[in-house]
C-alpha cells in the first residue's frame, strides 16, 4: 500500500477550508500558468474532465512570499514543488487510459496546492495533531497539554465531534486555523500567559482530532482531512489496543515515508506495571519497525498521572523550535508522490533518474534521409525527373533536330503525336505540384509508422504512444507539402537555350542548301538531260555535274543529321544534368518536409519526455 491509497479526503482539505482568497500569489515562482488555483479548489470537486490540468491551477502553489524562497530546506522544498507542478503539467497533457493516471495527477495537484498553502500560511507555526482510536486518551492529553479542560473527555460514551485547537502564540495563526477548518468555538489561545516552560512551545498549534473510528457521522472524514494537513502527527495508542489493526493498516503503514514527522504515544501507562510498559514499548517498536516506520519516536505517557508528559512536551518543543515539521511533512508527501510518477519515466531511468541527458531516446541519426527517401518515392519524384528529362529533349528537337529526319519519321509513321505529348508532359509535371493527388498516402503512412515504431518501443508508456502520435500529427499536411516541394524544384518553364536557336539557323541553312541542291538537280535534269531549254548556263546544263550535286546533297544531309545527333547528345547530357539537379533539389525538399512535419513533432515530444524526467528528478530528493 502506498500513500496514494490514502482515503482521498485526506487530500482535499485545502479546498474545504473556504479560504481561497489568499491563494494564487505564487505564480511567479511556479511560473506555469495564469489561472491560479484558489484555495486549492482548482480540482477538488471539478474532476479532471480529461482536459483540465494543463493550465489550471498549478500556479497557485503560493510558494513565493512564504519566506521560504531563500536558502534552506524551504527553498529546496519550493523548488521540488515547482518541479512537481511541472511534472503535473507535462503529465496532464498526456493523461488518459494509456497515459498519465488522472486521479494521480489530481492528487499531485492537490498536494502542490496544499503544500503551497501550508508554506504560505504562517510557516512559523507547527501543526501537531493528536490522532488515534476512541478512548485512547487524545482529549485527555490535549487538556493536559493545554492546561485546561477544553476538550470534553469521554467517560461513558467517549467521543469528540469537532477538532479542538490550542495555539501557543496566537500571532498570525488565524489564517492557518481558518485553513485547517477549526471552528471558532474550539480555538484556544495560550498567548497571554506563557509560563517559563510554555514559552518553548510558542508556535505550536495542537489539535485534538475527532476519533477516526468514531460513530459520529463525518468524524472519520474530518480526521483524515486534518491528518493530511498536519505537520506533526501524534498517534495516541492505549495498552489494550496499541496493535489495533485499523490504525496500523489504515494509517501507520501507508505513512512509512513520513516517520520523521510521526510520534507514537503509548498512553494510559498508569494501567501497566513498569515491566509491562517496557514489554509493550518493545513490542510496539518492533511492530512499527516492521511497518517501515523506523524513525518514528515512541513515547510513554499517562494523561491521568502526568507521567511522560514532560517528554511529550519536549518532543513538541523541539519540533516547534526546529520549525521543520511543516517542511518535513511536505517533503515526505513529495517523496511518496514523486515515487508514483517514476514508472512514467521508464524502468531504466526509474532506478536513479540520474542518467546523463544523452541517454534519452533520440531520433535515430539518418532518419531524415530515410524519411526523405520514402517521401521521394511516395511523391513519385523519380518519374518526375524522367519526365522532365524527356520534356527537355523533346523541346530541343524542335531546334537542333534535323527536319529531314522528322519528315522521314513522319513519313514512316513514327511518333506522329510527339508535339501533343510534349504539351501534355509539361502540363502533367506542373500539375504534380498542385496537390496531394500525386503522393501516395499509403506509402507516407508506412513511413510514419516505421519511424514511430523505431522510437516508440525505446520509451515507457505513455511516451511510446505519444511519440507515435507525434510522428503522425501532421500526416494530413504531408501530401500537399510534398507536391509543393516538387513544384518548387521544377524549373519555371521548359525554356529554349540560346545555342539551340543558333543550331536551328544552321539547320535551316543546311535545309536551304538541300532544297537548292534539289532544284539544281531538277534544272540539270530538265536542261542538261532532256535539253528542254537551249543556251542555258553550263552550270545548269552540264549533265556531268549531276552525280556531284547528288553527292553534295548527300553530304549536306549527312551533315544535318550529324549536327542533329551531336547536338541531341549534348542536349541529353544537359537534360540529364537538369534532371539530377532537380532530383537532388526535390530530395532535399522532401527531407525538409520530413524534418518539419515529422521529426520536429517527434523531437518536441522527446524533449518533453526529457523535461519530464528532469522535473521528476528535481521533485525527488
Ligand atoms: N487510566 C487512564 N485513563 C485515561 C488516560 N487517558 C485517558 N483516560 C481515560 O480514557 C477515557 C477516554 O479518554 P479521552 O481523552 O476521551 O479519549 P479520546 O477518545 O482519545 O479523546 C476517559 O475516561 C479518560 O479518563 C490515562 O492516561 N490513564
Ligand atoms: Mg476525544
């Protein structure tokens, strides 16, 4: 059993005191949110409602202005409480069935609020409660210490319904008593006439609790609440019932971590012989030891004869003088609470929580490359590169190509729709950048799952899940981003290189030569061979020129073809270079998308995990 299994009413006390007006001054210290929990009411009664904790009353710890912000245990404590508040804030954003336990977060928040309140409310007073079963002698001890019969002692049907408080040195105790919820009629002050011995008790608030086992309605609730708020707990047992299971099981065992702020008082020692009393103490000490309460002091008293009351007074005086009970109590609460958060930090880190920061799960190196590659595939970047290359080549053919080859191609029926294809290709290329249609959502999903699976299992719950969720958090934006990445990588237009135009002129000249040559052949045939015209110039009539002109035309045709193929191979090389450049650019943009939309959210979550572990470490001693 842990402290967490206290009856929950123990921890709701801060809110019940109805003293909210003074809370919420500690925001600067806690530095967490703008809405302070007033009087610790932030959560009690409202429940967590799934959303609630982040940004609600963590700031109301009221640690600033407690006088504990400087050096010493208080400063340490305030730091620890702030750290716990951070733990809660981080946890609250991840609560739920597989996340942080909402009841645990609520309890922790109540602890922070309660502790902050207690530290702010008169840290110079020490609240000691007399707790225990009916008839053990709490009220009698209270009256003995207070020096008057303030609290009714049960004779026939013993019970104390409301808590009674006696304050040694009333100055500044009012708000504290309000907060504790002690009815006005049950407050007694020992301020006016503190005798010699009493002066050492200045600052003590002694409370006689209702019996936790009382039949009176609400008494147990009230007891639990005040036990939760007390700085020092005096558990009063009597010789008949000192091993009473209900006290041990319900209260003492769960308070094992609090033994420095617990004293066990074996009252009614006048009913025992000295030997019997000694046996009793031995037995009780053994029992407490077995319950883990090693540091708890054991006192033997008799409210009837006054035996042992000096010792009790001494213990109280020491506690009051040390002024440490309040902080010790909170520290013990914090210890137990922080321990319960350890599983969320992971088994490896749970042991010491002092592992160096580099041990934290990280995004594996090279993830951005792997993801970028997957995205490149998903977006069909290779096809885009291929299409770009083809589009460049087809565009260049118009300029550097050898028109005679086209005619031949056309005549032979090759590639009749080349132009059409060129137009479409470019349109399609531009279209890819338009939106998600191009990218394969399934492939993207697989890549996201893969990275989540790679990192998730290295983390404890709920982080293993939240990292997976983070990996997919921007899933819907990815296809669009990939399309944009492709669009931005593509050249604005399928532009024409200047040298293509020069080659085009050259090819035009060659074509002109071919046409002229053909005309020449025609002239030679008509004039030289068929003698259709007389007295023509020798150059058109000498049939012997015919083979030479044919050879000339063949040479020009070859030259045109050679020019075309030479230029085309240059064009292809350039297009390939363009393609690689664009592909490299697409790849790097895909990696940017991977970094921005996948790895950043993961890294943020991992850093929250590290922050959580750090805060938890600070919250622990
Ligand atoms: N013999 C003896 N009786 C005591 C002692 N302290 C209290 N009682 C008696 O035990 C009964 C219950 O005492 P009370 O103070 O009301 O106990 P509470 O229920 O714990 O507050 C009363 O009859 C007391 O007189 C003690 O030290 N010795
Ligand atoms: Mg009583």
